[in-house]
């Protein structure tokens, strides 16, 4: 029996939901810790501005790295799945944003080491 045009095939629907889930979970998990990494390193480890900043930084920085790597994994899986669609393009866009964040973070950390 052929599926009707009004009802999508359940397998295709679950595939799209998986891509949507990968993007909606992966993008915040990758981008938010990446945005917080540079301030955490700068103000908690390199130039601690609060009491026990280095101890807090030794917990926060690996947590940011772990969450960001999990989000990056989800985004990468969502970006390469076939057939191509909207969530593939959104995942690739989020990966480009993450690449820009990683670029300026590396640049600022390099400049910080030259200045110290």
C-alpha cells in the first residue's frame, strides 16, 4: 500500500526530527560555551578578578570544552546527513559561526600571551 501525500512516511518524519533535534541541541551546546571560553580563561585563569578565580576556572574551562565538543559533534552529524535540507544548511551555518568564534578566541589568546 502506497503512502498518501497527506501523511508522510514515518521513517522520513523520524529522520527529519532527528536532524532538527541534532541542530536544536547541538547549536546552543557548541556556541554558548565557545562564547564563554575566552572570558573564562581571561578573567578566571590569566588575570583572576575574583577570589578563588583560578580554582573556579579549572572547573569552568574543561566544562566549556566538554559541552562545546558535544555540541560540535551533534552539529557535524546534522550537517552531513543526506538528503540535504534546511537543518543541514542551518547546521553548516552554525559550524561557520563556531569557526569564527574559534578564530577570534585564538587570536585574542595569542595577543594576550604576547602582551604578558
